[in-house]
C-alpha cells in the first residue's frame, strides 16, 4: 500500500454555558447539560471505547471547556442527572404500555427505554458518574487530544481593549485544564473561533502551541498563505494557527445541504414532551405545568411534508452508513486534488460536539462508521490531531491572520447586535473595575479580601460568556440569558462596592460562592 497523501483532523468542540441552580429543586435550563450527556457525551465515549476494544486505529481531538468540565464533575448536577435519567426510564415504560396496540410506536418506546437504561448503566455502574475520567483515560491512551479553551467562553475580540480581562480568560482556562486533565494543553479553542491580532501573544504566554481559526482568517492573512488552509501557519507571537475546512464541515452541519436534513433521520423538534397531555407527562414533569423536551421522539425529518412520518431506525442507520461512505469518498477526492503540490496537506474538520447525537441523533453512528471506513477502506489519508501533525511538520510559513470568527458573515455580528449590544458597556465597566481593585489589593494577605476578589473574578468571567449574547441574538432563552448577564453584573458591582467600602457582607459572599462554585482556586491576580 502507498503512504497516505494527506491528513485529516476531526475536531469536536464540546461546550455548554455554566448552568447550576442549587437554590431550586428543579431548573429547566439544567436540562441542557442532561440532554447533552445522554445524547452526545455518553454516545461519543461509548463509540471511542468500542473503537479501542476492536483495535481500530483512530485519532480524534475535542474541546471540553471549563464550564462544561465544572458541571460534569459537580456532585449536585451528577445526582440531578441520575434523577433525570430515572424519570426518563419511567416515562419510556409508560410509553411502552400506552403504545402496546401500535407495533411501530411500541418498538420505538422500547428503543428509548433501552437507550436510557444503557445510559444509566454506563454513567452509574461503569463510569461511576465521572465522564471526565473516561475522557482523561482516552487522552492518556493517545487516541484523543483534548484542547483547552477560555475560562467561560468569552468572546475575546470584544475584550481586546481590556487586556487584563482577555488575559484572564485565557490563563484561567489554561489553569482549569491543568487541574482537570493533569497536564499542560497544547491546543486552544478560541471561543467562536474569534480572533484579533494580539490574541496569539496571550496564547504564547500560556505556553499554547496552536489554535483553530475559521478559513478566511488565513485566506486573508499577511502574507498570503502558500498552501491556503491546508497547512498550519506560525503567528509572529509563536503559536501556530490551523484553519477550519468549510467544505467538509458544511457537509455535516448544514441543515439545508448537510446530512442531518435527510428525511430518514430523526426529527429533533417533534417530541412527546409537547405532543402528550400534562396528565400523560406527569411522571416526567417535575413541577408546574411547563412542557419541555423529553428526548423521546417518534418522527423522522420526512422532507418537505408538513405531516411528519414515523421514525424508522433501520432506515436511519442505513442512511448514516451511506453518508459515512459519501463523506469518506469526498475526503478522498479532496486529498486527490491536493496531491502533487509538493507539500503534506492537513484538513481540519471542526464541529460543535453537540451536533453529534443531540441535534443530529444519528451523528455518533455516522462518525463511528466513518472512522472505521477511514481505517480499513482507504489509504489516501490518515487520521491525525493538530499536535501530532505539527510535531511531524515543524517547519511552516509565518502568517499574521486577519480578524475573524466562525459566526454568521464571519466577524462579530452575532455577538455585537442591537439585540445584545447593551451588555458591553456593563461588561467593560466591570472589567475596568476588576483591574483597578485587583491592583489596589495586589499585596493583600487577608483571607476575606482574597475570597471577595476571587468571587469578583468569577462573576465577571460568568458575565462575559459568549453564550448569553448568542442566545439573545438567536431569540432562544432570551429571558434567561438576559437575567444571567444582569445577575452576574449586579453581584459583581455589589461585591465591588462592599470591598471598596471595607464592609463585606459575608452572608452574601457565601451565597455567591455556593451558587457559582466554578474555579474554586481562581487566580484573581491575572487582572493586575
């Protein structure tokens, strides 16, 4: 067999905003984490374990952001997730009985019962509730490379006028990675792939070797990159930039042109949580009369028809197989077109991890089939990770990337829009205040002042999450995103005023620490 003519890096960005509400027995937005665990993180981990057990040679890169890692190791949220799973199992059992006269729906209800039962077995019995330990083991075994990211997924270009705040997002994210995975990271996921010149210098300070950009950041770089987006390029500060390949990514994520829109696949939006009556859902709905997604979905995308048809699991699995083969052949064609240009190309296919399983239910099956086919059915390219490729190809051109993001139209419009622009004067004022008060107390040794400074940093970091601006722009969970932004800013300002007046309300501080328990050892001195 001939040597591979190219390298493919599959990269999944796993991120959720920090949502934890111990002050409530049940909280709707905590379901974002529970759904992602059931539909994305457990299926992806199970997939990687199967591949290892079968001796399939594979490489995969993933981001696990600090907010997500904090939630995955939080005992309260772990307990609530198991409770959530147990309610799903009871609901699936009731669906089996309700549909006993309908063969197709009864089989689907049984499928969901088996799915939720398997998730509970893996989470509780096999993995002891510690998904991060499984991710760590896969990284230690050399199959998975985990990237670091900013502390709370802050949109870094909109912090460029506040260098201490930008620096803190990067360095605190790096510190959290060290604590979580027991090693220093090599790669870094820029939140929303958003870049402005100068960010690379902060990454260099954090000793990060590479990061991911959107394609146009390099296409319009200075000087023009010799090999377009098919090679990494060193920035002037040091770290190398890899570009996300739009062609391969679009085939997967595009709702209009990509695979998930195929009529055979499960429809995301049609859920029994909205189809059934409150009485039929009483075992699942914890309180009140607010309907929500259950994860039990009986219909397929169907196509242009208004009336959805029932989901056919065998048909969907066949479609995933066909699409995995199609994706493989397209990558082979892509590398064939690059062959003969006297360089060793890399294609970086980067996606939101939650696309696989949560938004596109068959996504993990597609990914596993593609990896198996790439290992056994071709020799045109090899799976790799950016770190592995860079180590084998250390000599690369130097380029200054252009400002960019992977958002709509490629720049800041999603995160700086009439729907959300009101947040930035408050965020920027808080960033200035944080720097001022950190410098004023740089030599403090008083424990209460230290605790207050740490909580000030937490509240500012959480307010800076890019998720809140995104949700406001998208028109989903607007009320919650608005409240979270306001609450963190208000708590920051209250603590700031108390510290300035040397009148710290200990009860209030404890409530803040208990609610927002992220970054217990946060280094507030990064703001000096």
